[in-house]
C-alpha cells in the first residue's frame, strides 16, 4: 500500500503556468465503484489549462465547480493499486488507461502519483502499449471516436441543443480534418482511414510527411493556402481547431454534408440550412467501454499515438508552456516515477 502522502501538482490560484506547484498531498481514498491507480503517465489536454486559468471566457452557468487547491488532469495510464469491494472486473496489478470523470470535473486529480477513478471510466491497457501512448490516448481518441464513429451518449453540447450524430464513413466518403497533426486530429485521421474514408489533412507544412504516413490522401498546408479555397465538396469536416474561424469551412462541404467543430463557434442556422450543411458539436464524455474498443485498435497497430514531448511530473509548468507555444505533433505527456 502507498504511504499517507504523495507528490502532486496543485493549483492554489488561477493564472499562467507559474501557478502549478509540485508538492506533498494526502493520497486519495477510493469511494464506491472506484479504484486507486498508481499513475505512470498523464496526458495533457486543453481542459487542463482551462482549469488552470479558471475558464475566464466561459459563462458562469456553464463552468464546473472548482475547489481550491485543485489537482488538474483527466488522462492517465497506470497500475491498479487497490480496488473497492463493489468493483468487478478489475484487480490489483492491472494496467489501465482512462479519461477520468469528464466532463463532470476538470480536477480529476491526474497530475499526481496516485488518483482515484471510477471503474467505468477505465479500460485495460494493452500489454504491448507503453504508458506514454496509454496516457496520450483517452481524451483525444474518445473525442475523435464520439464525433466520427459513435457518441455513446445522448447529451447535447452545452453550446447547442441539437444532438450530434456522426456520418457513416466508408470508401465513398471524404473527410477533411483541420488541425490534423494535433492530439485529436492525428487520431481522427487514423480512425477515418480505418473506416475506409478518403482523408484530407490540414496542418502546417512541417507535418505533411507525418500525416501522409498516417494515411492522409491529400494534404493542405494552411500556411501556404487557405483550405476553404483549396478544397470543395467534402462530406464531413472535423474542425479540431473550431471556434470563430470554423464557419469558413461551410464552403468546403457539399450540400447534404456535415461540419463538426470540436470547439463550437458562431454559426447562422439560416445560412447552414440554405447551404444544406448540418453543423453539430458534441461534448466528449468518459467511456471505458469505448476506450477498450479504441485500445484494441492501438494494440493491433491500426492506430498509434504520436508523442510530441514528455516532461516529468514536477515539470508540469514547462509542459504547459510547451502547449502554449502550439503547433503540436500529437500529445504532451507527463511521466511519473
């Protein structure tokens, strides 16, 4: 059993990367339906810096509750340390991966040596997959999966009442992925290729060879030409960048096609209807069963997780600074000794 204390990264006040403190804290205790996981690696995601900043641009009614000091982080790969009596199917020593308690909380506590997790959020880590890839998988892969393959839930996006419905992908489908080299993007490219779709990848020129290796059929360097001018008549756009600029991709979608912004922007329903384009978004949610399906694709080599960079847990500040510089290729991962 672990000692009474552990190392963790905590936030005592909102702000920039400098507010991340590496310090001693009590080891958490699992509650009903939970296990205690000895963390080996932590995947970084945008909600980590949203939590660090206090989500200043989000309306108060949409913000999850924050309790200070908080331990950020939701993506883990590690080893089960203890199991509550009411948890079937997991045992001490099992290697697991998971997106923890999302979107209910942005402070699931993954930036730590130990974390408690709902058993339903976890999947077994394939034996041939290391903890770096395991930690880089959950949120990004589940986002791509729930947008392109199967939502697995009926919860609408907090920014839109319409329910998201993926488009069936096959050899007759063309999918454009904007932000294709990033965490969600490079996994979305691979999932679309797995489904047989023709894939157009949009990223900066430095990532062309990488994305073609992942199976992209066409590449657009957004620094050299505007993708909305270069591409027409695609069936699906997955805009992993999203936000206010997402509307420009309406012109690339054929009538009857779909535009899926991961970060919802400003759209006009009348314009969407006139163009015949369906625009929906979704909120990724923890789902251990879906993650197990994705893990099988990782285990057999159908997909892989690209690691942009790694940092020890105590250097979480440097990891957040790397994220702020942008132009990531895959995922940033914290390692835990």
